[in-house]
C-alpha cells in the first residue's frame, strides 16, 4: 500500500465517523473525486477538532489554550501546502490533495479564519455577521470542494454556487446544534434576531422562549433553502456523478434544516438526525433530478439568497 493509499484509508475512516450524511453522498463520486473529497474532509475535520477539543465532532472539549492550537493549525497547514510531511495524518491528507488539484494557501486561510473567530469567543450580532462566519467555516470549504472536483478557479459563477451549498449546510448545523452550542457557551444565532424574538442569549433554551426560537428556526430554514436552491442550479454544471453526489448531499442536509423547522419548540429536546432510510430516499431522488431541468420553483427560491462570495481574488 502506498503512502497515499494509507492516507485515503485514514480519511475514509474519518468521514465515516465524523459525518455520516456527507459520507453517504461522497460514495457517489467517481473514485478519484471521492478520494480527494475524503482527503480534504480529513483536514477540515482535524482543524475543527483541534480548535474545539473534540474527537470527530461531538461534545466540545477543553478549549483552554485555544490560541496556541490555532497557531498549530496554521503552522501545520502551511507546512502541508509546501508538500512536506507534517507528522499529522489529516494535514498530510491536505498536502496530497492540494498537490493534485491546486488548492492554495489563501483558500485554506479563508477556512482557518472561521476557526479564528471561534477561538476569539466571537458571536454574530447581525445576519451579515452570521453569514460571514458561515462563509469561512463552510462556504470556503464548498469552494475548495468544487476545485477538488475540477472546477476552474476562473469559473467564479460555479464556485459561488458551491459556496452557497456550504452556507446552506452551515445554517442547518447552526439551528440543529443550538442546544450543544449553548452548553458550550456559544451562540451562532444573530443577537439582533434573538432580540427581535425577546429571547435572552444566555437563556434561549428556556421553555418560555421555545415558540420564539422555533420562529427563528423557520427563518433560518428559509435562508438555508434559498442557498440550497442556488447550489442546485450550480450542480447542473457538473458531471453526472458529481451532480448526483452534490444533489444527494443537498437533499440530506436540507432535510436537517426542514426537520428542525417542522419540530417547532421540540427541535432541541433531542438531536435532529436523518435516518438511513431517508438518506437512501434522497440519494434515489437525486439520481432522478440529475436528468431533469432545474424546476422554476428552485430558481424562484434561489432569488432569496442574500450573501455574495467575497471577491475570489482574495483566495486564489
């Protein structure tokens, strides 16, 4: 087994444990794309875990000395992108996929910018703040994933749609994980949204505020749906297998946001998950969607997106 094969095997294990939804969708890619997606995921997961003191996600751990861990992420990333061995499997994964696809330091720095916000204890005050955070931790990852799939850095239109898919994913995560984030002293719901609902940020899970929080979930779901619809338009520009994988991921993650919205005030009594049967259903539906034109309602919904990707000159 070559060193690359060993890294791919490790990356596959990381995505299988760290993101069952994305793992299911990733299996639909052709082998080369699938392996590269796993390699990039491994870096993203490892960076997130280092900053949050986690092990493949889950409960947040010890966040003391987070500044030094952020510097560790930056240093290992820089080293990996030179092609050197880092001594950390996930960062070596980044080195391999970057060499194969042309991922750049500024692209990685855009993602690390989100970890820096977390490390500083930052909280969004406005919707624009929240969306900028989503850009760093998920939209920029979407751009990198698109480049991994072979999209040219010059094709900013398709890259913007890829960014939108990442934004939709992160908006779903924010609403699903309100309880976990609150327990860790974090909140990614904009402060002005909470104020409009009369919800104190330090007591947002109080049963007295559940109806107001559920209304925010509806608002977040609508925002996620607009970016998901935009991403579906971009997926039409990909090869068939890539389109199938992306539409599957969009359906599965979109289901998280929709379920949170449907559950109302009970959405945070237990973690919202997408069952294996529902995942299979979204994968089958996505296969059909690859053969159909973009529905008019998707184009209308996509008009509700309100975030524009930063000038791509910043990250190429």
